[in-house]
C-alpha cells in the first residue's frame, strides 16, 4: 500500500457515476479502491514501473 496519497479529480457523466458507485457497493468495494486497482493494472499492462510498488508485488 502506498504511504502518501494525491488527489485525482475527474469529470464523469452523473449516470455513469451512479451506476459505478452502485456496482462498487454490490462488490463491497469503494469507488476509490476500484479506481486505484484499475490504475495499477493499466500501469502494469503498459510496463510502467513506479517507486511506490510494494516489495511483495515486485518479488513475483
């Protein structure tokens, strides 16, 4: 888990936001958790390394 946080602000259609929040709730996850996971997967997919990666994930 990252030690520091930074805010990312984005604009989204209100209906998509509502649907996304509802889906996250059904999966017992917060929208922030899901977005952070999507960002990690996107970076990994494109081979981008970053310094806050945990030691556990680097050992794989």
